[in-house]
């Protein structure tokens, strides 16, 4: 099978991870998968939601918000505020982002603080949710490293990195990281969130008026594992570029380098 952009079946689109895109956030990243572009910003504020105080829940909280800007798609997308409510897809995606990040963050180590993760799609060409999760994890890691360097946090709440990628079956072939044209043609569509150590956080998948075999499922999960491994490597490379060469690959070792900048 020849893919529309000439990639191999197991090849990611070109990945962009650019830090510091939103200077008023605690940390931010512009994440690109091919032509898809998502700004991911992490902002840490004092205080926790009222339900945590009422229930006596220790630690902090993480809330994610996701939106597609009106000009991010070929046909203008109305803003949620103009409709008076958020559409179901955006609600589902922001819940996915929040669940994914909470799986790898020690909320007690965050203290009595709220971590806001805002993901805004500038340009959509397939994989906006996977780009949002991948960029958001890096933004969160950068935010924690900054607050560790400033002495606001005493330990790193991020236990391990994670990333997300799509995979599917197009023209009978399992492929990695679908662009919009492939997503339209796919008979099977999966989104997979995994940690850098290869553990699954969430798997979303279904046949599009089709079924899929156990062999196809195994192939797609194998492609996702390869893609997530590469994405986590790029996250680490970006951290090294921003904060300097760490003593090792552990996320907690990076914070001290902010003091050297």
C-alpha cells in the first residue's frame, strides 16, 4: 500500500515540539503531527476545586480543556460559546486528556494546587487528540521542572512520560498516525495512549462499519507502541534542549537546569 503522503506503514508524520509558545502560562508547547497544530499550555494556580475541600481530599487537581479554533478546519467551525454549549466531541476529548495525565501524575505531590491544561487546535489534519495529549504531557513536565527549580514544588509530581498516537486499517493495511485523508478512508480507527515504559493508559478503537481481526488488533497495538516510543524520545530531546543535558533520563533530574539559564 502506498500512503497519500508517501510514508511507510509504521512511520510517524513529521513531529514538531516547540516550547514557550504561550509565555503567560507556566509552560507551553506547540505540538505538530504533520499539518495538525495544537497549542498545549500548563498553568498552575493555588487552590483546589470546592468538592475536594468539602470531601477532605488531599493534594491537588488537574483539569483539561480542549477546543478547536474556528479556522482550524477547512470549513469554519462555530465557537462553542456561540452555540451556548460545548459539543460532545470536545467534551469527550478533554476528558480523555485529563484522564491520561492524571494516570501519570502524583496529585498529592502537587500540593493544594490546580493544574490547568489548555489544548487549542490551530490546524486540524487528523490526530488532534493524540497531538494534544503528547504536547500536554511535555508542557506539564516543563511546568513541574520550572516550579521545582523555583522551590515551589519539593518533588516532581510527574511519575513518567506518556504520549498518544492514532493507528488504523486503511485499504486492508494497518498503518500508524493517520492524517485526515486516511482517517476518512479507514475501516478501523484507534487512538492509543501509552507511557514511555510501554504500559497502556487508554485504548479507543472501533470498526467503521467493519470488523477487525485479532491479528489486525495486534498489529495496530504494535504500531502504537513503536510510535509512542518515538514520541517519548522526542519529548525527552526537547526537555534536554530547553533545560540542558540531564544527568540521566529521569524526569526528576531536569528541574535544576532551569537555574542555570
